[in-house]
C-alpha cells in the first residue's frame, strides 16, 4: 500500500510552525531532509488534506503530499518554461522597455499568462510593437537584465546527477533559449525565432509559433524517446501556456504561478526557489 508524506519547505521554517504542523498532522516524527537549501521537513504517513496545505501556506511555507514511491532516481526528463520560471524576467517585456513601451507589452503578457487571451495572438501583437528595434537591444537584455531564478542551477545539478535529461520549452525567443541551453548544458530546447532584417526586428515571427500545443507535443515526443517504461517526467512552469505541457507530465510544478495554473498543477512552489522541486521526490 502506498504511503504519503507531508513535505514542508521554506527559506526558514520556524520551530513554532513545525510544532503546529506536527500537531495538525499527528505525525510521529519530523524528519529534516535534503541538502538544506531550502530547509525541508517530512511528516511521514500523512493523508492528503487541502486544509493542511492552506495552513502551511499561511505560515509562509511551500507544502506538498508526496507518495513514498515517487523516487528522484526515476526522473528521466525535466521540461521547463523559460520566462518567469527558469529566469526571473519576461524577456519580451524587457525588450519592450528598450523601446519605451514596456507597460503596453507587459499588459498583454499579463493577460496571456492569466489565460485571458490566446497565446499566439498575444505574441503577434507584442512582437509587432517591437518593429525597428536593433538586435543589439536583445544582447543588452541578456547581459544586463536576465537572471536565473533562485535555486535554478542547484536544481539542474540535482537532476543531472541522476542522469535526467532537461528541456527548455518556451514561447519566448531563440536568442535567449539558445544561450541558456549552451550555458546550462540543457539537452533540448524550442522557442520562437524573431524575424530580423538588416540588424533590426521586423515585428514578425519567423516560422511557426511555438505555443502551448507545440510545447505539449514536444514534451509528449521527448517523453516517448527518453522516459521509457516507468520513467518519470517533470514539467515546471508559471503561466496558462504551460497547462497542456503539465497534462503530459507525471509531476507538474507551478512555480510562483497564477492561481489558474496553481490549481491545475500537481504541486506549487511560491516561497522557495527552483531547488525546492528536488524535495518533491524521495
């Protein structure tokens, strides 16, 4: 019979919080685990309870119910969104800032992430506003503004250590995904290509748009090629565009995501960095 553990993690978990959760779970033990960044605690043999998740969240912790059969060693593929997931920024918003139109573009981005507007249409509208921008502006965004999300490198090292493949599946742009793929030694990557003529953006996308359906189809293909029988596939994202990809994964993680996305993910991380994903496995 499968047993379930209640997992709690945060940058700092106060002793009073641990005591309160121990009383609520009636767990016979509180077991610290992981490498300590972030601090994580296991309450073994705790049945799933949404109210308990809410209590942990109110205490400033990320929490999850994790079956003991879910093993880190079984992970074969980890698929990640890029903007506001692997990295802290929305690249297109920062590119728009170079044009002095960030508020206009950011408003469309936000609407798309909530699922209020179809992604492909939102992308066309945003890219059209960038017509005439020099390619050098993209390099400035990469050099001056692009930062990896907290815990990203530690998470990737953890998955690499057990031989998992990594994929960056993004509705963003190849200018950034190609550089991140090489820098972080990722195995796969897809994204959109900005059309460029004479060193300037034309305001169009070159080739088919990488949208939610393409991301999901790519993950489905990679799953069949890489995961094999019994292999676990993980997907991590933050926007409505990631939901079809989540549906293809065995474990989906909403990272600092919109409510719609959190509600449809296996787990949510709001307080920890990406390295907290490692603690969702035994």
